[in-house]
């Protein structure tokens, strides 16, 4: 970690791991920002929040939390007072008492979205073909193959737990709406972003711009960092 300034803590979504942020981490490090990717186990919502809290212990100074997809619910559950702003990258933002599933299924799924069901262990895997059709259709075939190979399943329990009062009620937030998202409907993203009173940045990107459009993601992160620095 770089010392001084704002620390950036990244939280990956379902069917991914910290390596999904690689194209975002490199440029941020090169420009002198301290960056950590929280390793979420995706075994329960509480375990994911605990993993985020442990990562925050390692991040010095004021913190910007950045989440992709499912992790939007996780970053809003921390109570670490050093967190100064939140950035949502096509991320889910349930309100108090709602579950991740409530907002994920708020609108009918896109026809290109895969049907999801837990296996005998209560874990939900993404079908390999879905990485090309819905998860990261703008990625190269090689990138899609890697994403499929390293995917981490999410426990069904993670998405069925009512969340506490989310931190976005109290902190400034940014939201990247992925207008070509086939996993989380863009209209659902707009609804959540407006409810959060987030600074909305909409782009013609797919569900996983952290891989397919990293410059767009980095621009939003830098905008949020600048706002924190200004205070």
C-alpha cells in the first residue's frame, strides 16, 4: 500500500475474485494510489462483510470503497468511520430490510441472462457459456475463458439476507450504470442510483466494465478520490 492520501478498497462480485480488478489496479497503483482488493468468500453475507472489515484494517487513511455487482450490498454494510465515499460499478444497492435478491429480481431478467439455481451444496455457479453471453460479452474470448475458469460460486444464502441501513444514506456515492448489462437490468441500476442520490455516470458498457472498460471505471474512481481530497 502507498502511504498518504486516499486508500482505494475494491470488492468483487459473485462469480469473480480480486483478479477481476487487475486492469483497474495497475493504473491506480501507477498514479500513486494505495489499492487493496478485498477477498470476499461469498459464503454468507456476514462473512463477506467481515472479510471487507479485515481488509479495511490494512488500508491506511481515508478510504474509498468500490464495489462490482453483488458487492454493492457488502460495502454499504461496513461501519468503519474511515470510509468517506462509495462507488458502485453496475452494483446492487438494497435498502434497509431488502435483500440482494429483491433488487436483482426487481425487473424481469434479460433474455440473455442465465437461469440461476444452487447446486447440492447451496452454491450458485455461472454456466460457462454465460461469461460470453451475459457476464462479460465485450471481453475477448481469452478473457471470458479466464473469467469462467477462476469463477467463485456464491452461496444462495448471501442474496437472501435483509441488509442493515446502508452506508449510502450517509456518504456521497457514485454509480456507473452499465447500459448494456444483461445480468442486472439497466433500469434497475438507474432506480438504485437515483434512490441513493448517487452521482450517476451512464456508459454503453457490459456487466463487467472492470474488465472490458477499465478506463471508464478508473475515471469514476479518480473523481470520487478528488471529492474526498477536497474535503
